[in-house]
């Protein structure tokens, strides 16, 4: 048996982009334990989304392997315990919030009273009960993100993979998402989320890994890393500065 929620071993992904080879992941080793909130930090283009795509079975690794709760990600069963919030949550603007969750629940085979109960519960928990019957087109950015989170939770997953869940949100929205993540941890869920907003990672993550150019530069307990530098931001900038002396991102 294993208490690891995610395990990546020597994970490599190569993309071909207009004839050019891009190594999005260059041999990533990473383990996320069941029940922890894990922050996956790195600048744009570092490989965060690619790693998540591998976990979801959308991208085939060119070398190495990945498991979710001990199951190889190439097996369908590995995906059944995952809830996923995409970087750009493609919502359906013509649906109401309730219809969105209803549709998502049906995809997971929920029907009748069980479906209604799940949908009502999520609308309540994510503060969308009052807006449930409004079209998503009228939602604010924060509400959209909460609807996306509700959708990711509809199958009651054990592992939440959230790709930049606070991207583009105002401070109030970010506080809300932090609260939701804290609530998920209390319920014993594992949360693996990416961000480049360090201040909040510092507040919510048990452990983190820092990725740049497809490789893990550093990782460990958030508290220990923060203690090493004045803040996570300082530590991050020092690391990345050492990684790219030219200072030019990509
Ligand atoms: N489908 C794709 N085809 C070609 N290159 C890609 C593709 N997806 C991502 N990449 C490249 O892989 C690298 C990692 O991208 P990504 O995983 O999206 O980074 P992040 O999520 O950390 O911003 C980038 O150089 C990006 O341009
Ligand atoms: Mg990304």
C-alpha cells in the first residue's frame, strides 16, 4: 500500500513545436503525500501545466512514469479519484451554475436525488446558492472560478489538481479560494495546485516544489523553506536568479 497521492519518476515530456523540439519536462521526480496541500511553483513556461496534463492522462510522457494513488496514470482508474480545474476554466456561458454542475454530475453517473443533493451541497459550500439559476455569462471572475471548483468537486474526488486557481483574481477572490483549499484539507483531500503567486502559497501549502525549465530546483516543507530566506518570494527569486543569470524569462 502507498500513502502517496502523486508520484512522478524521471518524468520527461517533449513537444514538437514548428519543427523545434521543446523539452517541457526534463526528468521530474516529485511525490505528493495523501492529505497534504502541495504547491507547484514556477514561472510561465516552467512545465507546471504539462505535468498536470500527464497526471490527467492527456499527455503521454516520452520517458519516466507517473502514478496517482499508486495507479499508473495511463490506466483509466487513476483518473477516477481526480478532480481538475483547468488553467482557463472553459465554462459554458449559456448554462446556469446549477445546470453546469448538473451536467458535470451526470457525466460521472449521478442521477436523481443523489445528483440534486450533491449539486445543492456544492452550490452552498462555494457560496453560489444565490446565483445558482443565473447564467454563467453574468458571473464575476471570482464566481466563475468558484463554479469551476464546484465542477471539479462534483465526483467527490480524493485528489484535486488545480492549475493556477487564483490566476487573474482580485485579493478578495484569492482569499476565498484559500478558504476553499483549507476546507478541502480539513476534509482529508489532497490538493496539488500550481501558482506563481508566492505570497498565498506560503499561506496555504504544507509543502512545495519549485520548477523552472522543466526541472525541479528545490522543494520541501514550506515553513522550512521560508525560514531559510526572509520570505518565499525572496527564496524563489534567489533560486531563479541562480538558474538564469541573464535574468531573461521565457
Ligand atoms: N502542446 C504543446 N506543444 C508545444 N509546446 C508546448 C505545448 N504545451 C506546452 N508547451 C511548451 O512546454 C513548456 C512548458 O509549458 P507549460 O507546461 O504550459 O508551462 P507552465 O504551465 O509552467 O506555464 C513551454 O515552453 C511551452 O511553450
Ligand atoms: Mg500553465
